[in-house]
C-alpha cells in the first residue's frame, strides 16, 4: 500500500474514575487505513469505540500513541475529518440547512456560497423540501441524513461515523445503509464506521476490525470480499453467512469470563 | 399556535367559572367585607376611564421597568459566568444563595436607610427582588448546555469564542426567556411591595386609600389590575419566545 491515508499507532487511553484509579479504555490499538477505504469497527457496547473515534477526530488526546492523517500527526479537531454522531446531535435552533452549513461557517465560507453548497448536500441526502425544517420536526432517519450532510459538507478526507444508524428502526436503517453506499460510490471517501451490528459492518465495509471488550484492543481484522455496488442479496449468500459467523466467534472469544 | 388553540377555550372556561364562584361568594355579603365581580369590574372600568388608574399604573411601571432592566443587565452576564466557570461559581454562588434566602421585605429597612423612601428605593427593591430569580435560572441554563452539542461545535472547528457565540448562547436562550418570565413576575410583586412598604404612591397609594375607606370594590379592582398586568407580562413574553425561538418546543405544552 502506498502512504496510508490514516495511521493509528499504539493508541492507549484511560479515564480517571473516582479516587484517582484509572480505567483503561483503549490498549495499544494500531492499524492503517488506505485512501478511499471503507473500514468498519465492531465491538461490544462500552468497549471504547466512541472514545477511539473521538481521538481520531482530535476531540480528546490519547495517553500515548498517535493518529496520522496523510503522514501528519493529528493534534486537534480539523477539517480533514467530519464526524457523524451516535445520537445525531443536531443543533436544535438551526434548520436542516443551517445545520449543514455549520462546518462551512466555522471555516469562514461566505454566506451565499455556503448556503448553495449546503443546499447541494441536502439534495444529495434526499432532504429537498425539508431544508427549512427544524430538527424536532424531522424523523430520526431524516435527522441523521442531516447529520451525514453536515459532515460531508466540509468535504472531509476522512468520514468518521459513530453508530450513525444505531438508534433507528430496522427499515430506516436498511434504507440508510443503501443510501450511504450510493453516496459513497459517488463521493468516494475514506470512512471509519463504528457499529455493533455485524451485518451492517460486512454489508458496508471493505474491511472489518473487531475490538475486544474494554479495554479495547484489536482482536481481528477481516477483509470483505464482495464486489461493489452491493445489494441486499449478498446478505443471504454463503460467504456472507460464513463471515458473520467468523466475526461472531471472534467477538465471543474476546469476552473473557 | 396549537398550544394556544387548545388552551384558549379551557382558559376562558376557568375564568368564567371563577367569576361565577366569586359572584356567588360575594352575594349577600356586605360591601365592606367583599364585593362581587360585577361591581369590581364596573369600578375598574370607571377608574380606567377617569384616568386615575392609568396614571397610577404609568407611575408604577416607571420604577418597574428601570429596576427590572437593571436586574436583567446584571443577572444575564453574571449568570452565564457562574454557570460556565467553576471558579466564578465557587466565589459567587454561596453568597448568592445566602442572600436569595432572605425574605425581600426584610431588605426594606436597609433600602430606606440607603436610598430613602422614594423612587430610588423602589427601583432598588424591584432590582433586588428580581435579580436573584433571573440569576439562578440563567445559571442553571448555562450550566446545562448539552455537552454533546459543545463537542459537535469543537468537532466542526469552532474555537473557544465561537463555541460561546454559536453554541452556548443559542442553547441557553430558552432558559433566558424562562428567567425573564419569572423575573418579571417577581418584579411586579416588588413594584407593589415597594409602594406599600415605602412611601405610598401610585397603585400602592390607591390601595392604601381604598383599604382605609373600607372600599372593597376599589381594593379588589386594583388586585384585578395587578392580575391582568402579571398575565399580560407572562403571555407577552411567551408570545415573544415562540416568535423568536420557533425551534424550541416547551416541554409543558
Ligand atoms: N469522558 C469520560 N470520562 C470517564 N469515562 C469515560 C468517558 N468517556 C467514556 N468513558 C468510559 O469509557 C468506556 C468506553 O466508552 P465509549 O463511549 O468509548 O464506548 P463505546 O464502545 O462507544 O460504547 P457504546 O457501544 O455504548 O457506544 C465506558 O466505560 C465509558 O463509561
Ligand atoms: Mg459509542
């Protein structure tokens, strides 16, 4: 592989809890992500997935280890990465369009230009007609579409997605998976996608990383062989079922009794 | 809109019901002890048309407005500072909570000594009675800004200053409106308290006169006026809020 887009080396992080004892959350996590690769991360809940993504985004600092984007160390949040959050976390006082504009506004893009660009992303995620709705007027699926558009609008090199569909119902979730893939085919990006759904991980990603329970370590890395564009049918293919079984085994192995 | 649409008939029904109860309670009782709403409302209309009530009300509103605006000007920035800065909170909050616990009427003797009996003392009482209410509410609001939203702000590149202006301030606006509402009600209380406990002027003077003359209808018409004033202030601020913050869904509605 040429120079990786993203290099994670030896990330370790713990949180201080109570009277100064430290709870380790990440332990020596290292891997590299190629340009335009779609990587899914699965792990049991509470293992440290969100913490990991926050470190990659630059929101929190690791205790040791580092994240390199294009060979340069990440020291804080920046426009190279766009994050889609687990609980949507839209700004309730901004309309859909206003939310999508947010990152561009922070970058200092002039008003008219950022409005036009945000409108384009609104259309891409299928929210035309809802640009002036406030988040409380939108369904969960629509809110997360705004969340995706908000992250894409800053045209990040790496898209970080933290269980973006975890709180949606199954139908909406399946629909949004397909739409995400369609968007990704058109606007290729490097993606780190955290989920605890094994199927979702296989369906979306080129590669699946399996984290152990807290403290999260890398348990296993699996390549996903399916050609793109992918359709629902692959979910019932023997290869898919076998891969799912393998990941499931690995997740179980990680759970030490 | 729908909130008002559903609430309006109920509100009207409760008012009419109250009137009927009041009328029944007052029937057959001497006018020195109690007066029925028909008489009180007639009196209210009469004193309004004669200009007596509007003049007194204007006088009262003058110190209400100044005292309340001063309280807002002090309490908003201070409340944000206390809510967002632990050191400031550690310094100010104990003192604030201690003074908050003192009954406002207990402050009147001090105000008389410091400000005399007239306009300045009334403004001071309005200020004192509303400033803590606003301060406490704004502090809670600033403290409870959703940390996830602040994180989203940082993730998208907002620096410390922008975090305050584009995330924290808008996130606290609903609390600011609540603070203004409770503060204004307290300020109206203080307005009339000041006119009764300091030199009697404006509405307070009218109340004292009515009481001395056992003029129950006059006294009750002033109480009704105060009720209407409080109601108008609250509904006005609520209307302003739904106008300015269309995104905010009040939990109670
Ligand atoms: N700021 C913090 N301070 C202290 N502990 C924290 C903090 N953030 C996370 N933790 C702890 O670190 C652990 C990992 O949290 P994290 O949110 O990264 O897990 P997760 O894998 O994303 O979980 P989930 O599947 O529920 O989203 C949890 O035990 C959590 O309580
Ligand atoms: Mg998480």
